[in-house]
């Protein structure tokens, strides 16, 4: 079923999809092997949930250390920033390794 | 993403339009570094006007970070202005609005990057 999103929700989910997909490509690819990625969106009365699954090597993006967002211009690092933004923008994010697949679920409440 | 550069005296206003995502970020970064590399006339400031910038991901933030460092090395002021709400949220959540000045509009960015001439 199609899920309608308003502009702010669309922006949040677009960003989450780009960040998580690029993480999978960078962490999950091996020479000659690209992970297969599946994305689904589900909306219920309270929230919208995006699930991203891939068959790459086990990798929990939530295990990445958070970036130091108070670091100076010279010391600032970008690694981990994408996942950090996703965690900040979503109301809940969870990771599971199920049957040889990584599954990341991201939910945002409709009232937020 | 399209990029327009407007020269206002010795200030370059960069006006990106569209989406600064993983695909667009390297080209944007190169354009800013070319500008800051200073083949042309002396530059006092580079202001990125976000009026038409719809989307920035972490790849876009990386381009801004590297440009801000290049500006610092070259002694050129670097600031942003007129960010759309979704883009401003990304700058605030990431803490980037603390390391790169963000102004409400172009006029205040011009005034504050060149206080002597305001």
C-alpha cells in the first residue's frame, strides 16, 4: 500500500534512506559482491516505519560511536554523522541480524 | 544540483539549487575549493545562500566542512545564509551551525562577514 508523507516527513525519510543505504554500500560491499538491499515503508495510526534489510556481512550501524558534535572546525570528523542524524531525526531506531540479513527499523511518530 | 556564483565586490555568493546528496557533494566541494583556491581576484568572503537548497545529507555536510577548512587556510570568511527549515535542522542537529556561521539572510551575512563595510 502506498504511504503518503508530508514534506517534513519526506525529508526525514529521504535522509535516512540515503545515509543507511550508503552505509550498507560502504560497509557491506566486497570486490565483485554487492549486497542486495530491500526497503519498505509502513504507516499505522501512530507512526511511519521504514525497514531497510540487506544480505551483506553482519553490521550494526548503531554500534558506531557518536561523533563529537562540539568539536572545533579543525577537529571535526564526519564519520558516523549520517547514522547520528538518523537517530536524532527518528523517534526509534533498532537493529537486528535475522537469518543472515541486517535489518534496521526506523520509526517516526505522526504527531512529531 | 545546479550552482550559480554571484560576485558582489570581493565576496562570492554561491547559490546551490536542489539536492546536496552523496551524488552531488563531490562536485559542490570541488566548485567551492576552486573558488577558494583563488586563481582569480582576491576574495574576502564566500557566502553560501541556501534559498534554493532543498536537502543536505552527511555527504553534503562533509563538503561544507572541507570548504570551511579551505576557507580558513586561505584567510577567507565562510558563512551560510537563508537555509530552508529541513536543511537548517540538519546543520543544527549535527552541530555544524556551531562551527560554520549561519545567518538569517544574505544581507545580514554580507554585513557580518564584512563588518567594516556594513
